[in-house]
């Protein structure tokens, strides 16, 4: 796209645990259609480093709520690929537990603390997880996190709630011809909302904790992604924004999202992860 990146044969990732270069998935409930993809960035492919992003999505069957987490391991951390995986699983597990309990509102600080605890417990290595291990957890497993839930509102319209730690972001794309509405503060040199390039990651838990709520309109797409996608997207008016707007108006095959996300554009070589959620009726329109 535009000026492409340098072509080369990727090196295998060297890491304590196996991490595939690319993952993707896709399915639908009665409420929404979900597609997700996470691809190793060109810089990590060239250097033989593992993909440091991760994403987890699940359905709470009794309520048909969709819960999710997207994380971007901090590059300076020693094993950030493990940190992002632990944080995503910890956040989603806690969300499912809260929904099982029948709580009317999500305790978001508890969700984030649960994700952070996973990192500290890993650093404790079987010992009692305590604050003494927080510094080691940050050094080894530091990661950003966006966690959220999509569930049926009182009017039958899908309602979205999101929480953010670090610089991964979320956007609402108007598939009917509008642009991208940023839901969370991210790095964007062209926008009014700017997050410092100095990221405060998990296992640190910010206070206050920013929570965003919105509705998923009939022609809208919820996008949640790491900065490998967000930095290239910018304010959504450039070539990357136009490309994704063209192809994400309706649900595409999951492998298609992975292919789309793996675009080549000079200087944008970070890992990229993107979760897309559409109202279910748009899937029927895509198949006509």
C-alpha cells in the first residue's frame, strides 16, 4: 500500500513458548458477527522475534454477551508475548465469571486487576503472588490491554463497554459512508486526543480507570486493535482508512481479515491485531 516495505523471507520466531506468525477466527451469534486476526509485524519477522500481540474472544451463552480482550506486549519487556496472552485470558475469564454471577454492571477495575494478577502470578512461579513480584512482572511481561463486552441493551440494540490500559485502541466505523470515531485515547499525531508515547502498562493498574460506553448502530462496526493497526490508520482519512472502510462494511471471511491486516506499507512494521464486530443482520446483507 503506497510505498511497500522491504521484501524478505521471515525468520522463525525464537521464544520460550510457541507463537504462530498469524492467527484468525470468525463466527456469529444471534446478536453479532465477529472476526479477528493477529499478524506478526514485518520488523519481528525480519528479526526472528515472536508476535507480541494477542486477542481472545468468547461468548457468555446464558446472556449471549460477547466478551473480548486485545493486548500488545511492550517490546522492551523480556517475554511480552507471554504477558499479552496471560492478560487477555485473565480479563476474559473474569468477565465471564462476572456475567455468570448475574451482576448488572461490570466491575472493570476487577477485570483489569485480574489481568494484572496473571502477570504477577507468572513472575511468582508457584510462590504466593505478592506485590514484591510486580516489578519482575513488569520487566518480563508488561503489556497493554483493551477489554470489553457487547451485550443486548434494553432497546435490543447491542451495547458496548470498554476499558483501556496503555495505547491499544478502539474505533466505531460507520459502514454507511461515514468515518472512524475514536472511542479510546490513542497515539495520533493528527488528532486532538493524544496519548503519550510513554506507555503505562500492566501489571500497573491506572486510577482512575477510563471506561467507554457506546451502542453498535445498525450500520456500525466496532474495531478494537493494537497500535500496529492504529498508527497506520491515523485519523482514518488516508489510504489505510479507505482500504479498511471499503472491505469492512459487512463481515468478510476471517482469513480475509488476516490478509487485509497484513498490508505492506513502508515504516509501519509493528505487529497488528484487529477485532471487528458487526450487528448480525449485516452478515445476511454480505451474502446477498
